[in-house]
């Protein structure tokens, strides 16, 4: 009897192992086939897209999702605090996709920053140009913060641009885009807001800087940037200056974060509220742009730095369905009135 039970157990264990082995093999074959298919059709796809009129090219959503590993789009969230935001039922997210872009052939839109001037919201964001395979800075407008109209590309360079951190200072409008391919942090100023921008100068040179995030605190300028040139998203440095154009100095406690891709890479506008400072960080594990965390900076001087993660832990996370199913990596939150916040976010399908 014992022998029979043992043989029965061994037999079914082998069948179970064989089942999982076959399933694993099948998944591997499917994954390999999809990667090979993407590689085979990517060049013909881009050739086709670049030959089509821009409005038609940007409607190739299904093929674009198949080809592009990162299909990002932009949404609007509301909430009672910048750390507790959700998608309201009266907002049809995403509010902007690559299909809305009309003046270039776009692969995706991402990294939104917005600013309200008078009664109009102006949103600046990355548009990945399918023709050049470089990011450019796009503009959209809204009167209510929920219904958005794409306007145009406002900044394009012969190198990649993204993360257009727009802000106002002394009644002038400035913008710092990510420009790591230029090995610098570049500052632009509006000549005719919001469509005409002029390059003012480099804030930092001769380095690898991504997602630079600037803020004003204690009569000084401060700026975070992720700096791992191996694209590991795990090193956060801090700089400060008396004046916007510098000279900029690295903080003595910098790097603030080392060897931690969960909390290093900036994820949107730094908030300064009643002498409290909060920074948002991308969680790039297990993959780039998975979710967003928030940290309160509890001590900041030219010689000291302390921070703690806020209790809410994750501020944004993937929904496992739809436009933001596999990742969210950016937030720009603004106070509308007491107890109500609006934020532009992005998500990866």
C-alpha cells in the first residue's frame, strides 16, 4: 500500500513538473517570437509611418503599441492632497495621447508639467518624434484642467528633450527640459509665452543629468538630478545656487541617494508648502517607471540634508488595466483651493 502511494505521488509529481516545464517553454517561445517579430517589423514600420501624413500616422495606435516598448500617455487626477490622488469619473483618461499630436509623427507623450496663467492651464510635455526618434517639447491648453487641446511643438533641438519643468520667477516664465544628450542642464526663457522660447544658458555642464527638478527655498535655488550614466536610475545628486543662472554648487551631502533605483530618479515637480518640502521619486524596480513614491525633506541647508518617506508610501502605481496598466512615473500637483488638488500624471499601457 505504501509502495503504491509512493508510485502514485512520483507519477503525478512528474506530470506536474512536465506541465510547468512545457508551460515555461511555451511562454519563452512566445516571448522570443514577439521580440523577433518586433525586431523584424520595426524598421519597415517606421519607414511606413514616416511616409504617411502626420494625422494618419498618429492614428496607428495598435501597431505603435506593438512596436514601442513604452507607450506613454497623459492623464489628470484630483484629490484632497498631492499624495492621495485618483482619476475622477468625470474625466476621460488619458486626456492626451500620441494620437492628439498633429504637427509631428509621434510615438508617445509623457512627462507633463503644467502652469496656470490667468484662467488657462498650459501643459508642456515630451513628444517622442517617430521621425527623429528624439523627444521634443509639446504644448496643450485647457480652460478647466480636464479637457485638453493639443497646440504644437514649442521646443525642438538636434538632441533629445523631455521632462519640461516649467516655472515662473519674477513675472517671467522659464523651462528646464531634460537634455542629457547635450551633457548639460539647459535653461530656456519664454520670449512670447507659451509658444516662443529662447535658450538662456547652461546651469551645469559636462555631465550626465536626467529629470532635473528645481525649486526655491530659503532664498536659494536647489536642484535634484539623477546622474548614473549607465541608465541604472539609482543616483540622485543635489545642487544649489544663490542665483538662477548660478554658479551652481554640488551639495556636500550629495549624492543624496546611491545604488537605489527604488527612490533616486525624480518624478515631477518638487513641492514647497508652508516651509515643508516634498520630492517625488520614480520607483524603477523591477523596471523603469513602475510607480511613484514621495519624500518629505525634513532638513535642508547648504551643509545638511535629511528626508523621510511619507506614510502613504506609493503615490502612483499601475492600474493593471488600460492606459496606465504597466507603469506610472510622473506627477505635477497643484493646489486649486483648500482641500483640492489637481495633478497631471502619465501612464504606460
